[in-house]
C-alpha cells in the first residue's frame, strides 16, 4: 500500500487506478463546489463581455461592440503595448540572469556563500509585494532614476528573476552530470558541451521559467502602479483606472483578452514541452 | 610489447583541504599493454572507478603521472585525451537520435561529413544497431542502449576504450551474451579495453589480464588463471571465487612441500612457494572444486581423510557441502547431483575427503 502514493507522485500519468476517488464519500460534490468557486466568476466575466448593454450586469442581448470599442481605444492600445514591452524585456533579461545563476549554483561546485546566494535569490518570493514596491520606488527616487517605462522594466526584471530561477534550477539538479562528462569525453570543449548538451536539455526549464516570468509580469499591478509614472501605464493599471471611472462591459472584454493571452502562452509551452520529451 | 597506458605512482585524495580527506588511490602503478583486455576488479570503494575517471580526465590526480602511448596526459582536459568512455548508465544524449549520438564525437573532431556518415554506419553495424539509427535512446531497451553507448565510444577510434561497469544494469542472460560480444569486439577492433567491474566471473571470462584492487591499492596483477590459482594474499583469494582458508603454523618443510599444523594436531601439506621458515604463521587455501568427496569404501586415494557432512546448500547444477574434518577444521567442497537428480550424500554421512598437496597453497599473511 505504501508504494501507491509514491508511484502517484513520481509518474502521475501511469497510475490511473492508484487512488480510487469513489471511495471517499462526498468528494465528488466537494470537487464540483471547488471548481464552481474557482471558475464561475471567470465564466460570468467572459459572458458579460458579450453584453450589448452599457450596464455590466444588465443583459441587453449578445454583441461584440465592447471588443470593437476596446480595440479602437487608444489608451487601451498603448497600455497593451506597454505591458507587452515590459513583459518581453523583463522576461528575456530575467531568464538570462536566472539561467546563469542556476548554472553557477548547480554546477559551480562548492564555494563560499553558496547557501546564502541561493537564499538571496529565492527570498523575493517571500517578501510582500507592497514592501518591494515601496522599496523600489524609494530607491529609484533616491538615485534620481527617471526613465519612465525603463523604471518599470527594471522593477519587473528584479521580481521575475526568482520565478525564472526556480524551474531552471530544478531542471539542472535533475540532470545527470554524466551526460556533460560524456560530451567532454567525446571531444567537446566546455563551450560545445554547454551549447550542444546542457542548453538543449535545460530548454524545458528555461521555457517554463520564461513563461512564468512573462505571466507574472503581464499580471503585476502593485509594483507597476508605484513605479510607473504617466505614460508608462500597463494593462492591469489601466483596467483598475477604468473601474474607478465606472463599470462598462469594455473592462470585461479587455480582461477576457488578457486571459486569452495567458492561455495561449501556457498552451504554447505545453505543446513545446511535449515535443522535446519525445 | 608496447604499453598503452602507464600509471606511475598515482595518488588521488578527495577533499584534500577539508578535515575529512579521503584517499581513494594510494601510490598506484601499473602498465596496461596495447591491444589488451585489461580489467580493474575490486569491491565498491576500492578505487577502480576513480582510476578509470583519472584516465578519462573527469578527476585530477593528486600525485603521479599517467602516460598514454608515451604522452603525459594527466593534466589534459578530457576532450584532449584520445580515449573514450562507456558509462555505467550509458549517458546517451536523450535529445539526439542513435545516429546523432554516435556522430557526436566525430563532429567535435571536425571530420568531413561523408567520413562521419560512413563511420557511423560502420560502427552501428559492428554492434548490430544499424536498423535503429533513427530512434531516440528512450525508445530502446537496456541492451540496445548499451550497444549504442559502445558504438558512440568506438566511433572516434580511441586509442583506449574505458568501460565503467557497463554490464551491471543488464539482466543475467543479456550480461552473459554481452560478455562474449565485448571480448569479440575487442579482438575485432584491436583497441585496448580497460574494463571496470566488481563481478569476478565477468573479469575471469573476458580479461587478458586483471588488476585486483582493494582500499586504493593494487593487490595483484595477472592473467585470470594466475589470479584464481595463485592469489598472492588472502584478500585476492577471498574476493575471487569460493575458498577454504586454514590458519596454522609451519612445522616442517622441504624443497617441494611445507607441512602445517592446523587446529590442535591436524597436519596439512601444501606446495612450497618459497621463502617460508619453520614456525611461520601462515594461511593455507584450498578451492572447493579441488576436493573429491567419496564414500569411505570407494576411497581411491591414500591421501584422503575421514570427514562428516555437516551442511548442504543445493545450487542446482551442484551442491556445496560443508564437511566437518574434526579438530575444529571445516572444509567446503562441491559435488554434482547424480543422474536421477538426487544428491550423492546426506547430512551426517561419513565421507572420504581427498585432495592433493599440490592443490593447497600458502598465502602471505
């Protein structure tokens, strides 16, 4: 019996009959409640984005007017553009830094301060976001940095690094070092070993880290609100300002589009990781 | 005979600076000849794998020299050493096909494309894997992965092939078949093989010469028969095969034989290997298969002694008998089951135990 839960964690795909769900009374109904709680608000949000009425919660027939309106709104367009620029640059830089950091910590042997370095990299995950936001804001003010969107990009890069770092390091730790030795043994220089063996094998981890960074950055509100000045409004910040001016189904439409982008990224990652597996 | 690898006083200490330095190899010297199937044999932790990794370049020597055909290699990077390794768990690149795996070394050596293609085909047919060239490693069985690992290591025509317990992950039948193939492959290619194993049967079956290692030192180097029949010390005798050990004292000797007292008054004669004196404490050893068991009436040899069956372990094609010889002496011997499948003797039977003095050897303490 004791091997059943273990099998369940190591190979989730193979153990179909490991835990007989039907044996736990009431589990099925709780599961339904759980999923309703989780997804009903999102379903409602998407549903009312197709509302033809001006009032969000008053159904006035089906229409895609609010989508058209959202696409024609210059402010939304510039907010989406800002969000994409920030998320893309922050993701690329954060993933690159996280990859190098993970390589040093996983392959660099034992050096002084290794444990502390590891702690310092992952610590931002535990620091409350509002603390980071205030700290970054004060820091930028103190050094007089005023690059507009650049400030937002730097702030996003900073908090994306630990998110990118975790999956990359996990992948590296699970990688058999004898593969890299085999490459060296077969006349590959250190660079060639990195290029032809380490990087391809690390790719699923790098992709996961990049995807996580991108989604976290696209979604960030508190830090962006604090750091971003006029002209560097991102989509979440813009949506918040729209709500303050009054609810219209345009917000629903924009939120639905944001959700679509997230789903697209996750799907793309899933397809890519399936390809590298076989 | 040319030396392929010459290990000169090599020492390896792990964590030298720390408070727990581990001496993995202690002043090891040995010579591996060109075109030889050489085996490093010993229990885990004896330093055999460390020595192989030092030759491959995955570890740095703490002292001593490693010569490869007159070139000093111990300070070269692994990719500058013309040797290739077959890893214990194969270490095939999972993101490449079989053919790409085999071509990897040749590509790094910047060989021309047509030559790479031809070599890959040649070594893959050498290991009978040509038909699976486009598969990924995870689509292959353990035995097939093993063959690909061999092909990949052989493709760049290394001066020496290093094999790190390559058969240990295979099941028994496959392991036995691969023994033959490895031996055959070594003859066909003419490449020097350095084979690491803890399996004495594997070592005896394949090797031209064997180095038996223990605790970072070489205990004995010799051909399979040398090692089995003339072990230099108790460790070698014990590690290779089953053995009876008899501890005693030399009471008499002449040019051919020494006479030892074992227990209170049992006298055993053994071959005089030279350098012994009366009064020396020695260990005699006697292989179980050199002992003939018979019923007292059938005893043909005058050299036989009486004994009683104390225990039997049935092994299928034979049975191991523990025979009580009296005076606190016990010997392990072997007997085959009869044609009807029954064992020839039962526990408590009286026996005539026959062995010649030439089968007993004196070991250094």
